């Protein structure tokens, strides 16, 4: 896919449906989910999704004003990491799991540009469950310039200068009433 100042590769049917179904069910069941609270304009709010951070022991990760110490890789997550590394050509020491319980759960505009990720981070994003729209806009802009439907079993790889120039979101929608699980693999270069 071509987008100026971005390096995006989208593989819509990266996983066979049966494997995607099995991974989705196992990960929802096995993950010790949490719902951190964030401070916005002086008030605390729960994030609108459930999360879990897994990784190598030294892969502490700071985002949204909180430092997250990694849970140990499970055999299934280690297997998924190896497959994502083979496909993306990257190396990852952590994965953030976001569980969107329905269309009411969301992720606001942001870039994965934390200092711990280095200059041009490689982010590999595996989507399982209900398809959700993934929007992109230029940093500093207000207009959605590109959208993708992230399908069950799809893999999106963001590389190069993408995080310098673009923000992304998964907006709320009333059209979705099923869960979506997103796994974003990262390399923490300077642990929090």
C-alpha cells in the first residue's frame, strides 16, 4: 500500500481462519487482562479496552504515563512471535495485547513513537476477531487520510518513518458487537 512518508505492508489473510479462531479463543481465555487508568485533563479514566504487556524480562515499556513490566512469554505467544518475526523480518522483545470487547472499546489517535522504541520502530500488528477500521492521519492534521479494515487473521507491518509522520486510531463504532484482539509486536531498545 502506498502512503507518502510511510512504510506499510498489509497482509489481509495472513492466518488461515481456523488458526486465527484458535489463537483468538486461547489468548482471550489465557491472558490476565487489566484495565489501567489514565489521567486526561486532570481526571482519571479507565482505558477503553483491556490490555496485557508480555516480553523479555528487561523489556519494560512506558506509554500513556505508565510503566509496564512484562509478563513472561507463554508458549503460544512465543510461537506467534516467531511467525511474525519470520514474516516481517524484524526482531521483537515485547508484545502489547489490546482486547476490544465490542465496538464501544477504542484506541485514540497516537503514534508509536516512544523513545524506548528507537528512531524508526518496526511495529507488527496482528488482528484477531471482529474486523475494525484502522484510520491514519498526518501528525498535526485533523482529517483521516487513509483507512484500512483490519480483518480477522490479518497482519499490518509499520516500518521506517511511519511513526514520525502519521498517527493512527481504532475509533468507536456501534456496528461491531464482537470482540477484537490486537497484538502489536515491538522491539524495546532502551527499557523503561
